[in-house]
C-alpha cells in the first residue's frame, strides 16, 4: 500500500493513515530517543506452510516408500549426517550451522501455528502476543534511522505487534524480486518522485492543512509530533540506499537466487548491514496437500540457495558473528504420503536451522523416530526456541510487557536451549 496525499482526504482515510502510522513506518518506535543498543541482528527465513522434515534435513532412507518418498539422501559436511538431494548447498555447509531435528508442537492450524512460531507463545483468543520483531522494536528501538523491524514481501498476521500496538508493527518492504522494485511502505502520490516531493514545500503545507481537522483526535494525537521526522525518514538518502537492492552486483544477486526468498535474503543482508534489527522473509508454497514431491522439487532448491548464500555472504563480510539466521516454519508434514501424493499438517516433529551470532557450527540437536513422526531424543518446544532467540538478541525473555489488563511476560515458559548457547 502506498502513502498518498490528497486534498480530498476523508476523515476515514485520515484515520487510516494515523492507525497505520504511515503505512508501517511505526513512528513512535522509529523515533524513540536512542539509548544503549545491542549489536546482534536477526534474519528470519520463514517456510510458510510448514516444511516437510523428511524432504529436507531429516530423511529416512530405511522407511517404507510411502513414508520416505522418492528424494534421495545425500551426505553432508558432517560425518554420518544426511540431508535430501533437494538441499545440496546446505549439505555442503552443514558444518556452519545448527540443525534441530526434534522441534515439536501441538498446533496444526496455519494461522495459529505461524503466530506461535513467530512469537514463541501459544496464541490465545483474548490476547495476541507480539512477534519477535515487534518485541525487538520495543526493547531495542531503531538504529541508524532505519525501521527496526522489516517484513518481506508482504504483511503477515504472524508478524504483528499484538497487544503492544501498531507503534511496534512491521514495516512492509514489498517483493525485491520485482524488476521495478520499490519499497512498499514508502510511497508517494501518483507520478511524484521523492526529489519532487522534497523540493515542494507546498506538499507539506497541504498535508498540514488536511491533518489540522483531525489533529485533536485521540488516534491522531501523536501524529503532529512525529510527522515531520517521519517524512524525513522516508526522504533519508541512507534509508533509500539501504532498500536499493539494485546496487548489488548482478553476480551476487544470481548467487542468492532471483526468487522472492533469494532476493529477500539479500535485501535482508543489506538492511541489517545498514541498521535494521530484524528482517523476516516469508517463503510460501510448503502447504503441499497434493503433489508434494513436484512442488518441493521446485521449492526447496530456492530456499537451499538463499540460506547458503546468506550464511556465506554474511561470513565473508564479517557479519555472521553478529547476525542470527533462522530457517523456521510453523510445523512439519505428515510422515505418510496421502492418496493425492501430498503430505498434510504435522506438528509432532519438524526441523529448524540456525546460524550465526555465536550459534554452534555443525551441531545436530535431537532425533526423530524411524518415520519422522515424533521426537525420541531431546524434544524442543517452540517456547524454548524463542527463549533461545531472545537470549542471543540480548533481550530478557522474562521481562513483563504492558498488556491490556496486566503485565505479560515476553516469554513465560521457554527454557533456553543450552546446546545452542554453549
């Protein structure tokens, strides 16, 4: 959604602008006075729909055909550890990241599972817990004048600020694979360039007049304080430069892959390099109730290329030590192929990958049973993963946040994964 300035703005549209805080600019969060800052950033590559453990990092070559499927196991850089043939690049750098093969949950519904994984707290009807990015926005604030929390390509319910309010919501970057890519949440009127807008003081004067009628509205009360600074943020050359993926060499863009997850990973690297604290890239298509194997044959290689290029690029730039990379999804897929050749929702056991920010290299945590249907060694809950992430990011997971009726802990029940924390 682009930000459009019109003289005929209705009250409804003005309120909408106020409610969205300039379509995701998260003004109060972005413009808080800077205090002590932590220097660990995070990039999340989210496998939207739930990645199949058997088709990726936990193959079961000895299982019956209807369970193991047709993807062949291949050796990795870790002796005795095999992935499937769909992720050969990740197999080659398995000694650079941690693999957890024993994630477990009891939530098998997509929207609930996404919120669960992206917040570390099981959703409740009466209270929506904030996502990792929103907590990071509140606790750590902006750095170098950039949004602390960015989502690629589109807004996701799982990434919302929940009870923290829209001030800490996600900044939507759009899809960087587009040839004419522009930042989704930094738009201007039709046909108006940023340079034209900045050189035209009448634009600002017109906006001020339009907002004057609603300036006393409770919803709009904070807008006057932040409006000019928000526009300065949009206009900042540093902001524009950070989002300008076209500055990257073509060879490097090819290395990441030209799809959404590849270009999203590359844009995320640019953003954390410039000052963004957490960037989430959503890679869809994993919900394969039919034709699972043809779908994954196209899908997983893109993720494999993006994750590998990201880890290697961060390492080459000296950024991996201060950037946590997560490859996660809301759950796994059923051990047995269904009659339509698909795999259905399966939260009983699934896998996630972690790299950077001090995460051990070449570590495999946990083990699933012979059919990849349940953990038999070291089960890890979503709450535990979240507690670990917060520890790495330097956030006290037991800190109370101001809930609607009472304080709510950032992460109440999680136990940090000591193998990851060393």
